[in-house]
């Protein structure tokens, strides 16, 4: 496979999220003529925090953005979680158990979005905002107003978990919503009780979870993403109940969060997010390819979605660069991404009921799996390897050090 683009392609990317913007940057670098279409007039990130893994950081390094994201974010060395009442440890994973010096980064979504958006603007990539793409007509994209825009050699659907284009054009194997979602907010992190290098969680059985993910400095203050797990069908009820009642409930699960919970004055201070499990039999159809959440949405238990999207972007550009024949490039791309994506889809799906369900069995089973994980060295190694985003199967791994030496995991 040659490493230089043999010819420039005209490419439309639908969606200016993490997948869309990073793909635009790579394809533009390769000399393609790229246009990004975004439904919102003013593109902005939705949600609070993200945990970036060594895989995602290695891709950001290739775009020259990792140092900026690390310096503005919070280095995360460990994920820890404890059950209330029993005080037993349920989650304890340290990146260092996989490789010394390895870490993740807690970042505010806005920080990552701004870095990618600014890169796209500075590179001169065309970003057309306020255009909701409704359909694809052969080699044209069609806006909500019925405008046909094109022709394009390639159309990339990066329109996220609720992609309507995927539902129209992809061969979808699974597309279902998880019964639990989360309430999210960005809060000021009190220095006293919370460590800046720890994603910390507390659980009431498997149906309540409170989490704090430090996300670095914003407006000169240390910040964190706060999240509270909630069943989707209970969201309306939560909105209509007094906020103070809910705050009491949170404090029952985790009393030390008082200085955080006191920052919420109205329901609108929190954002409700739902998750989907989306799997495609084939990630391309004709001259359209699906990437990021549009192709493989997962629950966020393993903190991988944005990282998978970044890896998609880099690998897609590699195969488009390497093959003059578009169909062959897309076929090779699909093959190259299959095992990595599949592993995290299945692992996230399996893990979800342990943390977000009504199951008594799963809430108790966590203790045994955690005991195993905490006390057996090879189990700690594997757990950290999974977290770092490098698994491609039970025995298979990839090494982000192949993309950027700084994130070598050998
Ligand atoms: C609560 C929660 C917590 C998470 N935590 C983590 C984490 O810790 N680590 C991690 O790696 N991942 C995490 N994720 C997952 C991560 O947020 C997603 O995987 C990632 O944002 C996917 O990026 P994307 O670019 O594919 O989609 P998105 O970021 O959703 O971007 C899609 C873009 O497309 C635009 N768009 C949609 N439809 C159209 C259209 N028809 N025409 C034009 N534009 C359109 C949208 O406006 C949007 O800008 C979390 C997700 C949730 C919900």
C-alpha cells in the first residue's frame, strides 16, 4: 500500500463531531477536497466530560493536538468505584498495571471539540453549518430543504448515534436504546476530597451510580464531569420532582459530594444523555461509509466511543490514501476496523448490566469479578489493557505506539 494519495477525491462529511472533524483533518492533509456539513448553525459539543484513552491520544498526536488536550485536561491514572452500605470495592483499574507511565485524560468535551474545530478552520476545511442532511441521492447529499449538493466521490456519515442516514442506507444488525442513561453536568471540583487523577464512582446496587471524572481547568477553575445514572423511563419523573429530593438521594449514595451537589440549582443544570447499542453488518454501502457513533454506538461504561471514532478517522484516511479504487479502500478499511470495534461493542454490552440495571445478580456478581480483578496480577493487567482501548479480541491487541511512539504499549 503506498503512503501517498494518488489522486484527490471530493468528499462530503456529515457531522462535525469528533469523528467528522478528525476525519476531515486527516483527509485534508492527504490532499482531498473535503466539505463538512453540520446541522447546527453554531456547532458545539453536547455533554460534559470524556475519558480519552492511549489509543485516542495517539491519534490526536498524529494531528498535533495531544499535548494541548493533556495540558488542558486531567491526567487519569485510575478508575475506582465502591458500593455504599457494604463499602466494598467494585471497580479498581490502574493504567500502570498494563504499562508503567500509561494514562488516560479526562477532558471537557468543549476542549476536544474546540481543538479539532480550530484545526479544521486553520487548515481551510470548508465547514457548512446549519445544513441538516436528510438523504443521499447517488453521489449527492440532500439537505432538509431539498437542495442537492455534490457530486462527491465519497460521502462519510459521521452524524452520531442517532444518524437517520444510517437507518436509511446501512445494513443495520442492531440498533437499540439502553434502558439506562445518565444526567451529566460540568462542576467545579472541590480540591479537598477528590483526587485529580482518579475517575471515582459510588454505587447503590446496580441501579444508582454517581461518578466524578476530573476534566482539567476551565475558566481558571478545576472542573469535573459529574454523572448520575438514571433509567430513561424515570427521566420525566425526575424533571417533575423537586430537585432537593434528588440531591438528598445523591448524598445518600455519596455524602462527600455535598460541595458538588450544592452547585445544582435547577434541573436545567444537568443534561440527560441516552445511549444506544448500534452494530452494522457492513460499514459502507456504495460510496457512503459510516464512522464513529453512526457506525458503532456503545454504552460509555468503558469510555471508548470517542477513542473508537478517532481511530476510525485515522484508519479510514490510511486506506483511502492507499487505494486508488474506492471500493477496495473501503473494503480494506472495514476489515481493518472490524475486530477492534467488535471487541469494545461486546465488552461494553456485557459490562452495562453490572453498572446500570435492576439486577440483584449483577450487583452481587460485581464483587466476585472485582475480587478477582483486584487481587490477581494478570487480571489487573488485562483489565487495564481493556481500559486503554488496545484490545482487538480475547488474545488480540493493537499498539497505539505504531501511530505515535509516545503512546507505546509494548
Ligand atoms: C453520557 C456519555 C458519556 C460518554 N463518555 C465517553 C467517554 O468517557 N469516553 C469516550 O471515548 N466516549 C464517551 N462517550 C461516547 C462519545 O461521546 C461518542 O462516542 C462520540 O462523541 C462520537 O462522536 P461522533 O463524532 O461519532 O458523534 P457526535 O459527537 O454525536 O457528532 C455528530 C454530529 O453530527 C451532527 N449531525 C447529526 N445529524 C446530522 C445531519 N443529518 N446533518 C448534519 N449534521 C448532523 C450533530 O449535530 C453532531 O455535531 C460518551 C457518550 C455519552 C452519551
